[in-house]
């Protein structure tokens, strides 16, 4: 099994944590630099992660997680858990958009529709996720909890949001730092 990704991507990190003790090779690509040619050969959507196993290529962390979970004999996600993933991915995708815009030299704080929509989505989803944390819905260390951890830790690492009103997400992150593979996959190590 081979996982193609990067050490900073929150979508890749969730799969590295899920893979746990599985034996696999990790290919760490700089997708915006010298690793781009390799990425072009690997995934036409030009996104990471990609999993390769027994000649089967799988794109997208959500589909990779289904594949790995089935292999590990885990129960499929419930509809409510699928909704949790959609919330997490909604915030994550908008935050990636903000980061790429900032890296392109664009002021993402400006009062224009596109950035207002991204910031609004990030805060509405984070507030909903914080309420779910307060309600005890992320107590188990399952795949949605792993994804939430990777999102919150990455948002803090990239300094992309104001945590006022959603502090319980940071408390959730702080209390899960000892979970398996969390320290080893910290994006700050790269
Ligand atoms: N829906 C995808 C999103 C993956 C994604 O956006 N990955 C980022 C890295 S954090 C990426 O490859 N971005 C490249 C780009 O947007 O050009 C998944 O869950 O795998």
C-alpha cells in the first residue's frame, strides 16, 4: 500500500492516523513545487491524498477512508457521522481556498462576496462543530473525531481563524494530543 500526500495537508493527516499500524509507504510531495510533476502523473484532479493498493488507485480522503475502514473491518459511518464529515470538509475546503489565495498575494480580509462566503461558511460550520463537541458527540476516537482533530490543529497551525466563541474546539484538540499517530503526524514537524 502507498499513500501519496504531504506532511502539512489535514486531509492526508487524517488518513495517516486512520492507517494506524498498517504497513504502507508514505510519499511526501511538495505539490506546489518540485512534486507537481509526480502529482500530475498520479491524480488528474491535482489533489492529495491518493492511495494505491494492489494496483487500485483511490482519490479523495473520504473514499480512501471508506476503503481503509472496510479493510480494517470497521463499521460503516452512520448518516450523522457522514454529516459531521461534510461539516468538517466544508470548513476545510474553504480554509484551503483562503490559504491558497493568501499564498497568491490576495488580501482575503477584503469585503468581497467570494471571501465573505468562505469566512461565513468556516464560522457557521465551526460553531456547529463546537456545539457538537459540547454535546459529547466527538467523545469516541473514531474517523470523524480524527478529521475534526486534523482540521482544528491545521487551522491553528495556519492561523486562519479567530477562535472566539468556538474555544471548545481548541479544548477538544488539546485533550486528544496523546492519541496514536497524532504527535508523529504534526504538520509543524515538516
Ligand atoms: N476532497 C479532497 C480534498 C483534498 C484537498 O483539497 N487537498 C489539498 C491539500 S490540503 C490539495 O490537494 N489542494 C491542491 C489544490 O487545491 O490545488 C479530499 O478529501 O481528499
